C-alpha cells in the first residue's frame, strides 16, 4: 500500500500538469463554445453575440454558438453562467444590466464582481428616446409638457437597464410621471411602433431603422453629445438636463476561475474582431461605439460601474417589480 502512494502522487501531479496546457492550447476542442445571451433574439446583445460568435468560429476553427436565455433583466443568463464550469466553454454576453441588477434586485442571484471574470468590453450605444408618430410631441420639452397633462407610458429594454434608469432620472429632473412598461429589448421598439405605449427608451440598434422608416419619431439621445448616426436628434443635455451621459454597454464574461490564458486569448480575439473593417461598418450603422480595452481594464471598468449604477438606483428609487 505504501509503495503505491508515490506513484499515485506522480500520476495526480502529471494529470494537473497536462490539464493546464490542454485548456490553454487545445481550446476549443471537441465541443462548441456557448455564448449565453442575456437578452432575447433581435436585441443589441444578441446582435453583438452573433457577430462575434461567427468571427471567432473562423479565427479559432471551432464551433461558437449563441444561445438566448432572456428573463429577469438578464439575471437568468448571468446565474446560469455563474454556475457553469469555468473551462472556457460557457461565456456570458450581457449588457450594462449586468452591473445594475445586483443593486436593483433583492436577490439577483450573482455578485457582478465576485462571481465573474470580465473578458472583453464590447461596444456601447447611446439610448434613444422616441415616440409613436401619433403622439403630439416633436421635441423633449413638448414631451415633458404633454406628460404633465396626459398619462403617458414608456417602453424600455427592461428593468434596470440604462434605458429604464435614464428615463427615471429624467422624470425626477423634470418632475413628471410616466409609467414604465418593461419589455425585452427587441420588443420595446415594437411596442411603441404598434401604439402599445406612446414612448420608448431603447438602445439605438433596434430603434434607428424604425426612425429611418418613419415609424418612430426620435426625440433625444441620452449621451452628452449627439450621435453621428442621428446628427439631427439633440441630446438630453441640450435641453438643460445636466449630467446625462448614459450609455448601454455590452461585455463578455466567464465564471470566476476561468483560465487566465483563455481570458487573454479571447480578449485579444474580440478586440481584433472589433477592428475588422466589415464589423466596424456594421457597428457604425447600428450606432455602436468601440474602445479597445484589456481584460484588466475591463475589470476595472466593471468595478467602477457597479457602485455608479447602485447610486443611480438608490437616488431614482427604481426597483425590480
């Protein structure tokens, strides 16, 4: 019995030594890498995930698939990935709601900092406030005045998204009340086009085509400056509402414990994809802005975003319903 123990120790050590390079060198091998998308088909998060999955499949000669797991403002997908093996085969693709939800929900099911490794910062997009063309408001001041006289509803891309919190901030600043109706991101635009709500606040990708088709009237963007995609649409700050520079941003995350070599490898690939000419052209049409960031820089960004949005949630009184 005693003589076998050194051999057992040697075999155990050998298996550990072999496991590390397999994860770093042979990934992805033998099975698909899943991008678990926190929002539904057609959402900005979904569009981004599918673009990157397609390009990664070509760069890595492997199988990368996007799998939508919407619900609870993105918490279902985040909790699912948190519990997945940290082997590089399950990657969360989420929006800024990832950083917001732990303060918005009594129990979001995850800790944005402790449970995940930030892999790569995706693009960002200003939010767009728009109305159904039948709504008698052609500007933000007119919309505010209408809200003081008429009960209005607004569709957002979900509870706790910046599309929701931006309007809550506007309501506080303008001293108006507009009823929030949360939707899945892609459905929020459809709701206002169909007249289910008079107003919407969404990221730009799903809304801009409807604006260009005349099915939505753009009122304002929530960034401090105008968007090059809709240069004739003023920013909220132009109407005297200060400290508005709200964006919807996106990111890629793996469960805590993910191999650092894979994190760096994915970060390099994703940043490379964002710089491809065809991807840049697509992003520009969608209103996406990109900024190269290392995994460490993205991690620092997330650590700053969590308390930032926690303060907004507290000051606005927003909460998950």
